[in-house]
C-alpha cells in the first residue's frame, strides 16, 4: 500500500475525529459514499486534488496539513551543517511541550523538518500545536516556517496559517551531551490579547508522558521570577 496514501488517510481520520464527525457524516458532506471515505482513510484510494480540497474545507484545516508527508532521507541528514551534530540536528520530527498559564493547561505539538525544494541546504519546518476548543474537542493550530542550525542553538520562525499576523520564534538549545530532552523559549505577540508572551518549553526526540513532574518542570519558580524581575528579562537555562 502506498505510504503517502496511508499518511494522507491517517491525517484525514485524525482531523475528522477532532471535528467530532463520523465516517458517514464526512461522506455526506463531501458527497461520497461511506465505503469510499473509509478507503480514503485506510490509504486504499489515492485522492484527487479536488476531493482533498473539499475534505480540508469540511474539516477546517489547511490542505497542507493533509499532505505534508516528509519521509526521512539519508541525503537530508547528511546535508545538515557539520560540527557537533546532536540528535536534535539529525531529527526530522521533534515533539514540543509548554505550559500555557492563560488556560492552566499543558499544550503539546509536533515539529516536522524538511529540506527546501528551492534551495539545497535550506530547511523548512511545520509546527502543529494541539489545543482544546470551547466545545471540548481537540483541535490543531498549524504553523509553517524556517529553521536555522548553529553550534549551540536551533532557531525556528513560524507563521500561523490561519492568521498571518500570528508569528512566533522558537529557540532550542543544542545539548552538548546525549539526551532526549532539551529546553527552549517560544515567544511572540499573542493574537488573542495583543500582548507580548514567552513560554519556557521542552523539545524532545520522542513523545513524552505528561506526568505531574514533567509539567512541574515547565513552571517558573518564585526564585526564578524574582531573579528575572531584577534583570528585567526572561532567561531559560540549558540544564540537563
């Protein structure tokens, strides 16, 4: 079975469930049979562009979210800048976590990285942040952007695909020792209340269990806040 078809089908199923739709409901909305939509999701049928567009509109997602299939290729890994190459340099998929105090909720996401088709050695990235809608359904905020590697930092610049004014910067540390988790800082202007915001975050090589201890590490301590208040700045240390 075609890997791309399977990926697209999986994305459709995820977003269909996020919208709270059954197979039959989605089929009715795009004027297809339930059996046909089931085969879309299983990867048995290759979708045409018009059908993909219709599905993306019904599911309220950018069509790129359904088709952004990025297989890991050896030539892409070898093209990463030389020097100290941690696993975070070589990873084509990273997992992203931060605690949003506005909603008292841990939020998570996925970062996919792939080499630019226009310019060899340039890297693009997408960021999907999972959230909960007022109706209690899981939804996703979809960003695309660029990634730049350096010896000590990896920098991502992202733009919200639903609100082009919503731009964010994500800096993560390139750790000098082998480990699965590294720290970072997510910052930007909140499009909800138009205030500057910054979040301490963790970026990992594998999915993490959101335990109480894991969440606690994303919170700022009173000691840290007092120190930063004196300096009038926000600091995220690169501790192990």
